[in-house]
C-alpha cells in the first residue's frame, strides 16, 4: 500500500487547517512543484449596520436595545450618520480641493450589483487589497439601498452578540461592523450569530474586509484562527464583492465632471500605490516611518516599529505605553542606542500620532494604549515571505503576557507565531490549552508537530482531538497515520471529516483516488471540494476537466486567477509565456510570486533569460526559488553560475541531483568525467 510522503502530509495538513497550501505535481506537468499558498496578510476591515424597523415605536425599541445590548448610545438612521463616523478614511489634504476631507465618490463597476444585494438583505461582503476604497463603496451602497432605516454600530463582539440575542424587530434592518476581525472573538460573530441576525431576510449585514486578512485567516491553522472565521468560508461566492486597488479606465471615464476640480482624484488615479491608498496617504505614511533622521525621528519610528511587531505577533488589541517603553531600546538604531539625551517616550508618541498630509498617522491612540496603522502592518506582513527582519524576540513574551486569559488573543498570537516561524511560541500557547481538553487546540498542536515531522506526538494529539469530536483533528490524525500505515488510514479519517461537512481534505481524497486509478472518484471529491470553497480542489478539478476536453475548465481557471490563487496565477502566467504573451506573463507571474509561488519565481527567471537575456535577474529569481526548494531552479542556477562561481554552481547541481532531477544527474556525471 502506498504511504503518504512527509511532504504531502505536511502540505495537506496545512491546507486542511486553513493554511491554503498550493497544489503539487498535477497532471502532465501542468505545474512543476507544490508551493505553500500564502498571501499576505495585513489588516481586515469590517463593516456592519443594523436597521431596526419598530412596529411599536422606534424610541421604545432603541431604549430596549441600548439597555439590553448596549450596542450604541446613539443609534442613527442610514443617511444621517456621517461617512467619517462609519469608518471612511480622511483623505490627504489639498488646498485646491473643494470637496473637503472626503472627495467626491467615483463609482465602481460593482456598484449596481452591490446595491441590489444590500437591498435584498443577508450577509454582503466587500473585500479588496489594502485601502482600496471598500468602506466608501459599501457606505454608498447602504445609503442608496437603505436610506432612512435604523443603523446600529456595535463596538465589539460582546455587543454584537447581545444585539443578536435582543428580541427586537429585524425586518428591514442593517448591521454595520467596522473592521471585521474585531468581531471574530470567542463571543462574537459566527454562523449561529449570523443566522440569528438574518433570520428575517430583509435585514442586511454589510461587511468589508481586506484580502490580506482573508489570506491570513485562511493560512493560519484552523485551531489557531479567530473563532467565527467559518463565516467567511460559509458565505456563497455571489455575496462577495471585490474592489480593485486601481480604478479602471472605464470607471475613471464615467466619473462626475466635478472631479476635475479636485486634483487629488486624478493624482490618485495615476498613483502607483493604488487609488484608495494614495488618498489616505499610505505611501507618505510609510515614508514617515521608514525615512528620516534626528533624535525625535529615532524615538518615534522605534515606537512605531515596536507597535507594528506586536501586531505582526498577533496582538489585536492596543499596546500599552509601558510595553512600548520596554521595547523602545531594542528598536533604536545603533547611533541612538544607549543615549540618555533622547526625547521622551511622550514626545515620540506625539510624533507617531501626528497625521500625515492631514489623513492617517503611524499610531492611533485608543483606550488602553496604541494601535499601529494597518497601512504599515499590511506591507510588512506582505514582505514576510521574503528575507527580512523577524519579530524581535522580546516581543513574544510581552504579547503573551498581555493576552493572558483571553483565548481569542492567544489563538491569534499562536497562529501568527506559525507565520513568523516561531513554532516554539505557538506550541507554548497551544499545549496548555490542549492539555486542558481543548479539542481545537489539540488539533493545532498536532498540526505543529506534523510540520516538524514529530510523527508519534502528532498522531497522539491528533487522536485526542479526533476522539473529542474535532473534524480538523480527524483530518490531522488521518494524515499523520497515513505517514506510517499508508493512504487507507488517511482516507478513512478524511472521509469521516467530510461526512461531518469539513471538506478541507477533499483535494487529498481526490489524489488518493487518482493514485488507485479512479478518475471518477477523484473528480467527485474535487468537485465537492470546489463547491465548498476549497481552492486547491477547484484547481485540480479545472486541470482534470481540461484533460477531459471539458470547456468549462477555462471558467474555473479564470475564477481562480481572479481570486489570486497562486498556483492558478502561475499556471496562467506560464501558459502566457509559452504563447509568447510576455508582457502579460510577467505581470501575472509577479502577482503569483508576491503570493508565495516558488514556481512563479522559476518562470520569471525563464522570462528574464528568454525575453531580455538578463542573466543577473534570472539568477536572483532562481536563487530565491532554489533556496525555497524548487529543484529545476537549482539546476538552472547552477548552469548560470558555472563561469561566475564554479563552487556555488557545483553545490546547487549536487543538491538538485540528490533530489533526483534528471538533467542535474546527467550534468553532474559529465563534470565528474572531465
């Protein structure tokens, strides 16, 4: 009986736990290697509005809900609450703008469909990369679809839960949450709470979320992900509305004539960082943090760096001043470290909270401390896949201490510790929770142990989790057993999880079926996984459908490309490269590489050599791909380094040959015979 390789097991477990690992070795060399599906992560924004149409008097209902749910001391009506109060960001200042701190709205292509979805009711999600304008677009849709209806803005998960439980009329209501991740705590939004809110289908729940945060949730082991993230996986695709960072030429051409009186808008349209990010000073904010000089800049930027690292470590709440003060010396640059004549922490915080161009600031003061701007945290998380400064060691014990007693914060820190390759801290958090009987923590711990190839312990904790009823634990337990006893044991537990509605293992179940020659069963599992939102299963299904000459494969592949699935982007870019569409290929492959695809890096090296003859750029791409385990890149890198660095060339050639790459084996034999 075939045994599952350690690499497949690790890959699948991470997929099953929401880490969205890429598809590997699909039919007929459609894809050369498996890469971890990662996508940056940075800053979830959430929006909800709750409208109460009171049959017996609005004032009575308002008094009742504020007493019982304490959602908002001053609930308003849609259209009466200002855009700034609903979370729309202040735009950069311009002395020539006539429209004030919030520019004129430029319509997006999804506006009509979004408005109709809000009008129909239910859960509606507006998502996009970074500050793309999601909040503004959602606010406009709500104002157009539900003007005059009651509006509620719960401040956190507790208030949201109380609102869902309050016996108030729901017909025609809208619930609005700002920054969705704040509402996914242990007592916050989950499928059950959402069902209670939307039992009356005329109630509209409107949310916005950053793609970086969606990726972070999906890439985190499920047991460490914030509770309530099943809301994202359980929502049908027609409820998702994506906002692009850049305005399309058609959207810009359709802009109102008055936009010509606001120079900010045209500048934002052409800005390299994107329309929304330019308007809210994203680039200028990064420059303020990273570029400067003098003692005040040294202290202020160090405090910002400390707060950013706390967020990267998974702390969702504010960082107290005393913690920032403890971390300050570790973030001061060498010329300033140890000096006693520096500005005070208060001075540094004043610098860090100064608004840039009249819009955002690096740090935001909130009750209990300071929050780092998501416009800073997001880009740093996006770069975390590449070599760069890790979260400093001193941060982990401090955020751990701050999160003590808060399971939601602890799970968030554990999940981020995995992303930051600090599995020691992830295990330190998860093990006590697992030993206390938390089945999901046991599944998380088993996942960590699988990643570290500690198979016996992984099997033990997977067994405990599975027997306690965790479907994630069933998946991990089955996959860990598969490393020792073959695919049959893995299949039994993956099927058990699937019967309980968890199709995270659908991709592997399809691969097992293919390994025994059952294409029909493989197609069935991949189709079920695709329908459940499992992107790897959907990608495998698309390639299988292409093999079967089913033209519907193109639609699936296109949907995956639009969803920024890294392997689909890589496949699409490689095909464009083979077809001679080099410009398109380069753009798509760069998107795939930015989302963690090692194979895309390899193809970018091929692109550099074939279209530009740029060996230096090819070396950069292939070296990074080789260091991340891409075997063909090792061979290509060895060939390019033959003359420039024979010693390094031999190292990569031997490594590729040891991994069984045929061309490397042949070349190595030739070199030995010289």
